[in-house]
């Protein structure tokens, strides 16, 4: 099953602007947000339900000055 990218983007954009949200050659899934207006647990509660089935290992996640970046690995 592939990540439902559009549904994920729709939910994430309730809290900021999606700059990048996609997989790279099925090696990892990268999400970059700007103007993220809430906390990391809120992000995880949204993204995890879409991404973890295909990319079950969240690598790093950072949130600094409203810019959120995370990478999920297989």
C-alpha cells in the first residue's frame, strides 16, 4: 500500500505549508513544512497514520522557527 500523499497533505496543511512531501525511490519518505503552528506530537499524530505502514522508522525530526523536517525510513 502506498502513502496517500494527497490526504496527508490535506491534513498537514491545516497547521502550515507543505514544502515537500514524497518518497524518494522508496528509500525514504521526506516531509518538510513551513509555518508549522503546533507541536511535534500533533505532527506525528497526523503523519504517522499515513506513513508508518510503508516507512515504519521515523529517523530524525526537527522543528525550528516554524520549519518542520522529518524523514521516515523503511
